[in-house]
C-alpha cells in the first residue's frame, strides 16, 4: 500500500505545518505562542458579551460520497470509546483553554464549542480525513492530544463565525463619531440658536416666527399633534406647508407638489434636503431611552443655514458641547423660569423672557372632589385611575373630559375642545401626562392625583418611580397658559401627603442633559449580516449593541421593542431590509390584537399578496359597533392602532399596502366612533346613577374599584369576597377598602350606612348598575348567590328568610347558637 502511505505522510506533514507554530512550545516549555492574527479586539475595546453568541448547528452527515471512509482506509476505523477519552482529556487541558482564550474563546464559548465539537466527532458517520488520521495517531500513541487544537478552532469558527470577523464587526459598530455620518450638514456652516425656557414662555413661538419668515423651512416636533398644529398655523398664515408624519402625508398644493415649508415628526425629517431655517422642538428628549436617536439625528444632520433648538434650559450646555464636535457655535436665547424663582444665564449676552402668565404652587391639597372648580385638571398616570375618578366626578353631577395617551389624536382634540368650550357644561378634565405636549387647554389648576409614574429605564426594565422635576414642570406648566380665560395658573396635589413632595420636586433644579441617543441604522445591520449571514435579526442587534463603542456624549437607545418584533416575525421569510423596516414600526407591544395583526401583515407581505382594504376589513371585523363598556373601548383603540400601522407601512411599501386612502377614511370613521364612545360611557354612568335609588348612590364610589376585578377572580367567589363586602363594604372592611382605594376619604367619600335587604340585592339597583356597567355579569351574580347558599348549607347555618333579611339590613349581627 505505498500510495496510501504517501497520502498519509503528506497529510501529516500538512497538519504539522499548520499547527507547529501554535502548539510546539506548549509541550516543550509550557509557554503559549499567540497566533499571528489574534481574534480578540485590541486598543482598549471592551470585550464582547459572549452570552449573545448563538452557536450554529453543524451537520454530522457528509454529502460528498467520495470522501467517505477515506480516513479509515488510510489508517483504521476509530474506537469511539477511546476517542471520547481523548476529547475529554483535551477539554481539561489548561493550556488548550488559555490558547483558545487568546483566539477569542472565553470559558463560555470554549465550553459550547467543545460540546459541539465532541458531538460532531462522536456522531459523524464520516469525519474529515485529516481529523480522522489525527485521532487515530493519538489513539495509537503516535500523536499528542494538543494536536486537536487547530481542528477544534476550525470547528469553533464554524459555529461562531463572528470569531473570524471580530475586528470588522467592531469597526462597523464604532459609533464614536456620529457627526461624520452627515457629510451634507458638515459641508455647510450652520448657525445654531437655542430658545430655552419652561412651557408657556414663548420660546417655540419666537422660533416659529423665524420659520415662517424664511424662504424654506422645516419644523420637527415630538408628536403628530404638534406637527399638525404647526402645519395648520403655517397655512393659515399664508405660508404653504406640508405635513409628514409616520402615518400621514398631506400636501398644501392640491396637485401634490412639495411646498417650501414642511412640518413633520422628528423621526421623519430629511437630512438631505436643504432648508433656510429648521426648528427642533423639545430638544430635552434627546436623552429619551427609546426615541433620543431621532433628536440626535436631526441636530447633527439637518442641512439648514439656521437651526432653532427649543427646549429646557438644562440642555443648553450639552447642545453647546455637542456642537463643538461639529465646529458650530450655539447662540442662546434663554427664558427666565419664574415658577421656581430662578434665572438661567448663559454667556454674556442673553435675551431673557418672562413666563407669559404667573403660576403658583398652592399651600393646600385638594383632598376632596367636592372642592373641584371649573377649569381644574386632575392628572393621573394610568387609565384605571382616569376612569375611577371620572366615575366619582359623574356621581357628583359634574361633567368631565377624559384624555390619555392611547386615545386617537382626533378624540384627544375633541375632548380638549369640549373642555375648552365656555358654553359646554364640561368644566373638569381628567387626564394623564399626555396633556404635557401638543394640546392647547384652558386649565386653571393642575391637580396631581399621584406622583408615582411607571417608566422604562435604559435597560428596558419597567419601574415605578416618582416623577422627575422636568416631568413635573412640563405638566404643571399647562395651567394658566397665555391666551386662555385663566390669566394665572395653580398647581397642587389631591392628597395632603403628596404636596410637600411636589414642592420638593419643583424646587429642585432640572437634571442637566448629558447624553444623546443613537440607534443602529439599516445599513450597519446589513453589514453585520454580511459577516454573520445565519444570525437572526434580533441576535444581530444584540451583538451590535454589545460591541458598539460610544464616547461620553452618546448612548445606544433601548432596542427591546425592535427585538420583540424581530423575534415575532423571525420565522416569516423576509429579506433583511424589509424585516428591519417592519421592526421599526411604532406599535404598542402590550396590545395583543395589534401584535397579532402585525404578524398577519408580515405573513401576507411575505407571500407577495397585497394587503387590500377588503382583506383588512375582514381581519379587524369592520364595521365596528359603538362600545358598550371600557373593554370595548380599549379594543377600538387597538383597532385604531392597527389602522395606524397599515398607514405607516403603506408609505414604505406602497405596492403591498395599496389602499391607504380608503383606510384613512375608515380611520376617521373609527375616530368618530371612539369619540362617541368616550362620551357614551360617561352618559351611561349618569343614566345608571339617575335610575338608582337615592339611598344607594353613595356606594358606587367605593364599590366600583373593588368590584371591578370580579370577572377575573378565580375559584370560589365567596371565598374571595363575602356578601358582607358586597353589601356594606365601606364599613364592613373599612381598613381593607382604604388600602385598595387610596384617598377615598380624601376624594370626598363619606360612607353612610343604609338599610339594604336581601331581596333588594337579588335584583336591586346596585346589582343592576354593576351589570349595566359591565363590572359583573348575570352569571357572576348567580354564582355569588349560589355559592353563598351552598356555603351556608355546608356550615349548617342556613337562616330562615326573615332572619336573613334582619342580617342584611344591619339590624344586628348573627348570634351564635347556644
């Protein structure tokens, strides 16, 4: 067999040439020779988060029939039990672990690579010829276990392809010089003018006046409502202006030709179009964990001769420092902050403005809803509080408007118009912090129902924390605005204990802005995918963020929502750019209906089947009916979000979402249904109160919040909620109710014991009201009655009907049997 021996000798020689410089010194001296091209990053780069490296699967079968069993023919078949011992010995070798670490394999990757390598060797029906011969030599004593290292590393790079291109990946994810991403902006000398101050100080007004006087201009706002407002004001002033948001394109010119001015949401601004004047509103949002990247992009990339930046004075120093990196200077126009008796001064020349109307923090809390006055606004931080308080206001015979974030813009405007109308009986507003931007409201007094707000930190974690000074000022500043009927504004809290906390919050200086957000672009992710073609989009984003290098002025925005959508549609065949666009869609991932429809959109798109108007109507069950309860209203809001999603995608994939005009008409109709629904819910409450007996009307204040979760209670309802709670909760379980309904006494709730009998609770007004409001169903009421009866029978304490009546009309407690 001279030919086989020659081939064997040749293969061994090749193996020794490739591995000699790596392992020869390990046997003789114990020292490691570092490979000529280290795969770890140098020059102070942070080590990668290897927990994000997902190993690829390697097939243990070989398709090349000509290579089968060549290793066995040149040497002999392998004894798998001996091979397993050799592999385990290799794994335990400290020298091999250190050598692997120098090649980019930390302990985690080394272990994962070894598990995969061992599985490949033990389960493969035909090993690579060289590897087969090496293992045979080691089994026969003619080789050393360290000879496996080159083949182990080859396998490791096969399952972790990022090891071979780590330097390239680091270069792609280097975000330390974002100013260089916008060569058009760097080619001109821009003038940056900062208008700083609190709400209602005129800072945006002065910037907009310059915008209107320019030949060309762009306004970049944080909300569709603000962009729409500037769009309307500009056209009313005789300056043709177009509107561009994620879901809408409206042209001033009937023929659709672009106008000289543009009002848009900040994410939609173009960094390639030249303008004379640009206005960037609410610049303090540049540090927002999710959206901050959009303000960074606008500030660094807009091609405008003048850029007017509006926002809090706490951002002046940071914006000035940021502009130093572009070679541009900031001219500050600073507004005095009278609410805290402070004046922010920057540089030697400052044009200072006073707040247009005074605002005062009161020395007393409201404490009772009975003290509400026309023009008062109660601010809550969740919808449950919104509806709970609005119900209690309705009980007192007052009308209130309701505004919260998930309402469509049209409904928000309608509720704001209702509240502002001096001829409308609605004089009270109950709202979330959604009123902080984008709505012109005639508010006399802001009343904080709570100072605790849920938020998402930079890690994407939800947390409950006290509102910041910036948030408090933004909301408080809505009171007593210029050009409203109230020339002075007031701020207080609902609860006495919160007032000193609010004063402390407002007395602090606003935390200075110190960092700006960045976000990976589609081009950067595509370059990552070129090097890691088998990685999922979510994994690509994880690795990018892990390797991203930023300097002290920037941070990488939270990408959890992006990854959530990426994981949701990973199984759907889409090209990378399309997948990236879908994952940047602004949807509420807490809405199951919206997420489900998003998945249907992606699946239909992948089939190359257009998403027509008829298709959409079938999937959202159009037409919609007016809501009968809050649950129905929430579903309508979700449907509105789905239509927003359709419109958003239609401007990016026009061929696949062809019926944008029909969907927009559909959305307007739905907006009207939601508007009527909001009004009909409060009308239903008033009608229920009017039909109820006078002696039970006071129970609704406390019963509603506690009974609301009844439909979700599992197991026996009697075990969870006794009929004593059901009939006289304010005084039967007083301590418990006050814990569940914080401030029921402060909100003006006065429990009065009324005589109620068992017969009235079978079909009486309270049960009727609760069923009409959707808080309990007839089935739950029957279950309550049945379980109560069963529990009495089991205890042997069933009472005659007359005694039951005496028990439930508060004439005395049940006496113990002798």
